[in-house]
C-alpha cells in the first residue's frame, strides 16, 4: 500500500504549510514531527528550513518570511530592471 505524502519542494509552500499547522495549534516539536513523517521535501527546503531550524522562526503574523521577501525582490529587479 502506497502512503500519501505532502510534497513541499519550495520554501514558499513549506512556510505556508507551517503557518497552517501553527493556526491549527501545532507547536515547533509537533510541526517537526508531522513534516518529517508526512512530507516529501526538496534538499533545499530540508537544509534551509528543517536542518537550520528556520521553521521555528515562522510566525502566523507574517505573510511571507523575510528571506523570501528578499529573494522575491532580487528576482523582480533582475528580470524587471528599472528604466531611467
């Protein structure tokens, strides 16, 4: 029998999923256990969010993590440079 695993391959999806778990009353330990046992993660997500324990810094009050805001801004300026 094949198990159903939640696929979280990017940091945006991972952070949003953690926020959903926080809203449901999960604490950091519960979040870690749930994700490790029920999710497929990319190497990047695992390293940056699980191994570095960044998931503990994610808050319900924010809509996007600071590092992702910076990434989004960098990409925006790279592909849509300002015209003078």
